[in-house]
């Protein structure tokens, strides 16, 4: 049972390049999330998907897009990367039917550097 | 939306001492308050959570208390050990939105 798997683990981009972070969970969870983690700022929500077919903006959505491809997969796309998007990105999933009220299972994280 | 503030940002204790981390939240509708531990280079993992119908919850050496009137909740770790060294995050949710996290507390337990 792999849990939450995200790829790639490391990526270096130049300003203006695009990329997609992939996330998949095998726990049959309904809800999936993308957070970014920056020093001293905790985990900030970028986008989330309460259930298959729905996506919503979080606290810091600008510069990102997401796709809930199916119940297992939730991808995060940077269309034109900026140095301010240098961060560690975590995908997470949860089974709870009430938004935000169940345990989050995190992936291992993806460290992105934008030069 | 919800705003969660966490203090202190860093905390250093001697092995065997207790550690307390405090958080305040802004949304009076919040009813779920988890704590996550993140070891260096690892993913965050849930260590304990509390819901608004409970004032205190314990699990071995860790406990969480909640004061809904004052809108604050705290994590207590007793008999700290070196393996407790990590970054701890509090979070809050009303059930209508995803979790909002605090900024984290780096706990260092000195042997």
C-alpha cells in the first residue's frame, strides 16, 4: 500500500517554464489537496478537491492550476514558473466527508527551485 | 477565512522536561483541531487531534487542550525525548473548508 505518491521529488526550472506535479493516492480517499511549505510560513493551501469532479481555490492559488483527473489523481500545474514559486510542495488526501475534518495523509513532498 | 497563529516559533527544552506549544484561531465555527509532527526532511504526520465537543485529549505523553471561549488550543508533551525533536504544526477547520495550518514550532530536545 503506497499511500500518497507524488512526482517528481526534485525539479529545477527556469523562470517562465511550465511543469506539472503529479499526485496519486491508493487509499480510496475522496478529498485531495496541494499545499506549499516555505520556511516560517507553515503549510499553505494552494488548491483542493473535495471530491472527484470538483476543485476549489485555497489560500495561495495564483500562478497554479489543478486537475482532478479521477478519484486517485490530482495534478498541480505551474504554467509560467516564477522564483516566488520556489518551495516544497505536498500533496495530501483524506477520507472525511466533512471538509478538513479528517486525518491528512501526505506525500513525501516535491522540492521545486525556480531560477 | 480562518487564521491560525502559533507560538513559539522555536522551543528548546532539556530531555525529560515538558514542552507546550500554543495556537489561537479566528473562526468561531472551527470545530476540528489536529496537530502534525514533521521530522527533518519527512512528510507531516498526524499525532493527535481534538474536536470542539471535547476539552482535553491525551495519548501517552502528549495531550491537547481546547478553550473554545478564548479560541485557543495547546499541545503538551511530557517527559520529552530526543526523538520528539521536530517541527510541530497546529491546524483548524470548521468542516466547510480544508485545514488551515499554523506557521510551525521547531522543538529541539537537548539530551
